């Protein structure tokens, strides 16, 4: 595979990840809810989506937090943590 093909593939993956995160935000976040991210103040769902689309530093933090959560679910770490807190 050439460097140009690798670059296109990486861009497609980044675009798909952004779309995944945006879909998760739209599906899971109430329009009335605001979340604090770093020292940027609180953001509502639409503001979070805009940052993800832009790919700025806040958007990258949002994406990474969603990816960490998905990885924890997939690996079973989330269930283990929940079980240790709430018992079986």
C-alpha cells in the first residue's frame, strides 16, 4: 500500500470515528445536560458535536474519552469495575 493510500485510509478512519462519537452524543446526551470538559467550562451536546467536527483540542478530548469507554466495554474492564463497586 502506498503512502497516499495509507493517508486516505487514516483520514477515513478519523472521519468514521468522529461520526461514531457524534452519533453516541446525539443518542445518549439529553439536550438539557451540560458537561464540563477541562477548564473550558460546560458544554451542551451541540457544542460538543461542533468541537468534534472541528477536531480541535476539546474535540480530541471528547473523542478520546468515548474511545476509552468503548475499549473498557469491549475488554470487560467496565463490567469488572461496576461489579467491584456494586457487587454481584
